[in-house]
């Protein structure tokens, strides 16, 4: 298959135009977001949604996250990623298959319904994880486009996926919140450097390949600026798969945590990776024929056991 988004092949980075639309559905009054929100997502590549979940639902999600973090022996060991220089948990992957509450969250109409509208197709979970950035020790996530990695190392053919970060602790300007470059989703920034085998083992702790160059990042930041969306627990930040984003380390005593869900269009199922011989493992990228999510309405707290 022709690779319309080549990366990690050339000796120098390139800024290529995006070849896919951002919002795939025409807005109508019964859409799950307002016209203004749809236009903002198309323009900026991200949205911040507040008050989607009530206090009881947020408490349920926090308890589910606490249970995952407190009992790592009950989890699949492969899905746990620790900080680069400690045994502190950095991420737990495949959370929608390891927690009934997280599975219900992934299928919730308030999230999956928006993803289905923006992507213009039925959706499935490409990847899920719990991100935890502990106080004082939480390390940074360097700038990157998720799609560049998902395309090169997983085989995602087109830009028809998005991420939703459900905040489980208050994200402030000081405790390493997500940072985004609005509008950068319309530029595909290629990276340099041949990807080594089993790159994921190192990249999940500290990425060295698939990393944008500083000159191109500076150009994007000067052109578009940098925004750090923040919010209380229960706030949802959703962003396009090609939006340039990252976060600083957390040197405050206040931990940061979020449930991270990646929705991909069923028609955009993974193929052979475009830049490596061996795809990343199952807990990082769902392979095979995807099952469309059975979207559920109603409070998260109904009929749920952790």
C-alpha cells in the first residue's frame, strides 16, 4: 500500500500537509457537540469539555484508578510501564480490559458518541491506559504526534483517530499538565532515524525515535503558540491524533492522573506497519478486525463492579 505519510526514512525532517479531513461528519442540531465546538476542533485540533461527569461518577473513576495503581500484581505485567529511573508506575495500558469501570467509561455515550461524530464512523478502542505522574518524581512526556508513531510502528493508515484524556486529579499549570500546539494537527512533521527493533520498550519510558526536531517544533510553536488545558477531576481533553503535544515533569507535591482512551474509526483498522518489520504488542495497539463499541448511555455508576 502506498505510504502517504512516510516518516523516519529521509535524512532531514519535512513538514507535509495533512491529507485527511479533521471533522468527518456534517454538523446538525442533534450532534453531540455544538457547532462552535466542532469548528474549534477542526481549527485547533483539541477541545476541553467540562462537567460531563457528576461528582459520584468522578469518585467511581478515581477509585478504579486507585485500585489499578494499588495492586499491580493483579494486572498483566506487560501492561505496566514504570518511570525511567524508579519503580514508580508511569502508565498502565489496556485498562478497559482490566477494569469494568474503565470499560464502561470507554463505551460511554458522552465520549464514544463524540468520537463517532468527529470520526464519521463506528469506533473501537485502539489503545487505553492510565497515566500517572506522581508528585516530585513524575517525568516529562516529550513533544510528539501520536499518529506518527501509530502509523510507522502500528500501521494506522490514515488520520482518523482521536484521544480523550479524562482527568482524575486536578490538572494545574504547575503539575505537568498536557501541553498542545493548536493547529499543528494540519501539518505532518516527519521524523528522522531508523527505528530499532522493540523500540516500544524504551520509548514508553523515554522516547528517542519518532521525536520531532527542535527547529521544526520551534517553527510550529512560533506559528501557533502553546496552550496547556487544565481542569478539575472529570474534565475531558480530547485531541486529534496528529496534534503535537507533550508535558513537563511534575516537581510539585500534587500528583496528576488521567484515564487515556484512543478511539479509531473501524474503517481505519491497522495494517502492516509502515516503518518497522514487527508491529508493537497487543496492549499498545489493537490488531485484527475491530468490533465497533457498543455505546452505552446513562450514569457510569449503574451496574458497575470494579
